[in-house]
C-alpha cells in the first residue's frame, strides 16, 4: 500500500537574520507497508518519524526519492485528493483537528465536503462514532470531553472519510494511562476488525508490542525493522538510541540475569506470568528430583 524509496527531506534552518542552511531530517529512508498491517514507528525526538508521517499524507514533499500511496506518486498534484482520501492523519493534539460545535457535527465535516447526501452523512457519522465507542456522545460539545474522548472523536472524523490507512502521530502523548488504553484499543480494533492499515508513531514502546512490524528510527535513518520480538530482543540497540524498554520486558531480562530462566524477550504481562510459572515449576521439579 505504501512504498517509500530513498526519501530525503531537508528543512531550512536560519543561522542568523541573513544566513540560512539546510538540515537533513530524513536521509535515504526506504519503507514498504502492505495493506492491513499494523506498523509502529519508534524513535527518540529528532529521529525524523513525524517528518516521515507528513510525507504519507502529502503534507510534505520529498527533496529526493519518491513516496507512492497505492501506486500514486505523492509528487503528482493531480492525485493529491485521492492520496489524502486514502491516508488519514491523526495528530498529537486533538484540539487542532476538531472543528465542530458538537461531536456529530465535527465527524460530519469531512463527508459534507464531499457533497454526499444527508442520509449517507448521517450513516457515516453513526458508523464512525460506533467504531470508536462514542455514539452516545454524538450531541455533546467536544469541549466537554476528556482528552482521550477528544482523540477518539478525531479518529472518528478521519474514519468517516473511509481511509484505507490511518497514520497516527503520537496520539497518546498528551493522555493519562486510562485514556491511552482507550485510544490504543480503538486503534487495534480498526486494524483487526476493519482491516485498516495502521501506522502508529510513538515513543512509548509498551504501546507497540502487538504491532506486526516495528520500525526503529534515529537521526533520519531506519536503523532496525522487524517484529516486536526481533526489535525488543536487542535491548542494547534500544538503549543506544535512548528508547525506554517496556517495564515487563526489562523485568524479565533482569530476572533472567539473576538465574531465573525465561524465554526472552517477554512482551506482555500474560507472557511474563506464563514464563514465571514455568520457571517456578522447573525449580520445584528440580528440588523434588534432588530429594
């Protein structure tokens, strides 16, 4: 669905009032994302992950290289509308995306701009709000919602446009743990049940243990790409780029170093309990055998 080839992007940096220079933020990035995948892009601040996200919705254009969305070149102005209809964007601050005075008015904004019939718009609004669990809030003012609910309204607004892919740029960065979970549950549901391609950009490693693929970026380069087990199996690399490690993964590594055997990496609490139970049963079995 998404093909990025040798992407280079440079920003203009003003050294003084009269002098400027170019800073390379993406340096030869190549990435393929098949339809229906859940891809997470990790990286520290300044790694280029948000800049990459903006290229997928044609908010930015390549200085070098090419980006294809469903076979369409983002540099081709004639297909700009098609690409933006295919790839929806959700940003860090939902207040920057909410434009309606009520939840349903906000979600209806996109379909209304496509000149759809009133019945079709109402159907899309209801379906989108149901998908994010907020149909009961359709008459509410967005200003009266929690941060997590606002972010789900923003997702519903994108969803109403029937995108094949949704790119979420640190959508949980401003949320408390409960709201983070609510938003992540919606994201996973859209991927698993609706078949929407998800590209989640985050610096919270614990959010991506269920992803199909993790892309690790640093200093404008992709330095690792693989399954969560493959990426989190290399703690030295994660620490090298100053990325946090999921707490349960870190705990399992520490216990393993203390002589409690576990199959590493451990990514979830359920897996941790399973590995700890097996380790305890093995120890009990050895003690019985030694009697």
